[in-house]
């Protein structure tokens, strides 16, 4: 029997208490007839969500809805969490063997999953950029929810990985005037590389036709409201965990007839749901990553085995990386 079909000891990252993670070993049984075994090449941290998980800030009401595919354990701790992994199929159906695939799976160096859970990468897409697929899915869903149109003035408040990808997608709309807004002036370089404008909050554009908020801060939400033109839509893409958020709905919010709309990736956007499956959406997200400019979002890799020591710094609010790449030996 080939080695890839035998039992194997794998290593996985577990969040075990507030601010602390560790790598645990687990034995993998041989993959079943409908499964594949994946050897991980690289992955990525989801900064916003995993910072909340590391801090134990997932509210009890969301314990079940927040479960990621193939997650182990239970919130708040201990949990094996994460959802951005790229690897090579080492065993499984002949049509998948040897292919490089994206999988929504926690951070782990080897794992078995049903073959339907893996998505082969498009030809030419580098694995290190494919780790953005989960973020691109979220951004694509948000753009569907927001429905920007040609020549619209669009502001995206919050230049993290998801906000930057939303700006990238909106920047492809004919005639659209797209501005990425962030408190960090260093994000101007990212915006320039993505082909969109940049502004600090104090100089953010006003009278926008559409505003998308992705900073996960109350101050950012207030800035987003200020960017809205009369009767504009504000799409809220942030997730705050258990943090209360003050929303400034006084002032001109009602007189200007603004609309605050939520967007979340758990379901395909309502405008596409009758025709699109999640698998079709993931395939589209991977295809949208075929642009070298998106490498600007990816930070130099941290080794998988170094994650427990570095997670707190990487996921802190003051940390610089937009998308933290993870490398596996």
C-alpha cells in the first residue's frame, strides 16, 4: 500500500485559551474511497475572525454559526480553527491525484477530506496567492450585495484584506470612482497598486452613491456614514464578535434616508442564490485571483511551527500584514 494511503501523524494549530495557541498531533486514518489526503503547501490567517477566536470573543449566540468547515473542538476553547489552505492531493480519485487545490480547512500540515471539499486551482494561479480565495469569496459576495454600477462614486472604509479586495473588484466597473479609506497612510501604496484611490478618514469622499464598511471599528462606521450621499446604501461587512458598537444614527441619518445593509459570506448573496452554489462562487473567487497586483496584499510567510509564538503579534490591531501567509515544510 502506498505511504499516502497509510495512517499518518498530522500536526494542527489549536486555539486553547485567550491569547494562546499550540500545535497538537493527531493520527490520520487512511483516506476512504471518496476522500482525498492533502499535504499542505501554504495557508493564510483570517486576521479579523481569527483575532476574535484567539481572544475568546466569539459570542455564545454564534457558537454554531461560526463553526468553520472541518473545525474540531468547541467555542470558546479549545478549537482547531482556520479556513484558508492550499495543498497537493497525495491520495484520492485519479482525477484529483497530484493536483494543487484550495480547501476551507483549519491550519494543519496533512488532512483527509471528502473529495468534493477540494477545489483545483486554475492553471497558472500561484498557491501563495490562492490563499486569498476565502477573502475573495467574502469580497465577491459583498459586491453582489452592494450592487455598484458604472460611474458610481464608491467608498470602501477599511483597507484590510477584504476591504482591499472589494475595492479591487469595484475598480473594474466602467467609470466607477473608487476610494479606499483607512487610518493607516501606508495603505495608500496598496490602493495605488490595486488601481483605486486612497484617502484618510478626514479627507474621505462625500456624497457617495455606495459605501462599504470593512474596518470593524465604530469610528470606521461613523466615517462610512459620513461618506454616504442622500438615500445611499451603506453595506456593513465587518464582524465585531462580542464587542458592542456605537452607531451614530442621529444627525442626518434619517433625514438623508440612508440604508444600512449587512453582508455575510455564509450564504450566497440573495441576488445570485437562485443560480449560484457555494462551489461555483469559490471557483469564481479563485479565477478572480489571476491578477499579479493582488500579491500586494500578501505578507512574507511565517512558518507553521512558529505560529503559536507569533499569533498574538500578527493578529494584534497594530499589526501590519493584510494577509499573513503561512508556509509548511
